[in-house]
C-alpha cells in the first residue's frame, strides 16, 4: 500500500472556525476524515501532521523519507517566508505538492509569493478542501501508483 504524508501548517487546526469566507466552513476534523476516506478507497495509507511550529513540520518531512512515496503540504503562512521549510522539501527526495484552501494568487500581494513553490512538484489552490484530494491525486500519478 503506498503511503503519503499530509502536512498542515500554522492555524490550519482552526479550519472551519476562522475566516470561513476565505477558508470554508468544513472543520479541520472533517477535512481529515474526508481525506482518510478517499485514501482508503484508493488503497493509500495517509499520515497527517498538523503543527503551528516550523521545526515540527521539518522533522515530519525528514521522517517521511523512510516511509512516504510523497507528501502534500499546506504550509499556511510559512509558505511566504520559510526558507528552512523550502530547503527541507528540496532535501527529502520525495515529491511534495503544495496545496492551499484559498486561491492565493487572488489574495493579498504577500500571499502571491511562495518561497516553497520551486522545491515542490506542483501547486493546487483555490478548491477548498478538494485542494488536498487533488494534491493527493497528483501524487498518485507522479509516483505511478496503481489506484
């Protein structure tokens, strides 16, 4: 069974509670439950990590080298300034897809800059919770895993 890591960065644990007009009403728990259900139907193992701390996300990426075929990351605000997270993505040697609930290119100018983008294999944004599933689907294709 292929395995993928899903990383949720700062404040994503408040999904469904904060700024619903931007991030949607679906709760963090329900978002994860829907991803797990989709992954199970595809025969994929998922491990999910959420942290408000940059170093914990980096540690999770480092650990994923030994078990994951790829990762999906919503780095939250770290997307715009974390060179350490960008370097970790580049270093781990597995494909990583950047995802965002909101359409970041249509938001504030600072959100249009992703310092992690060049280390990722692609980006999915603006599709709410479906961004995660689309990112996972891309990983399936990129890793040539039968589904």
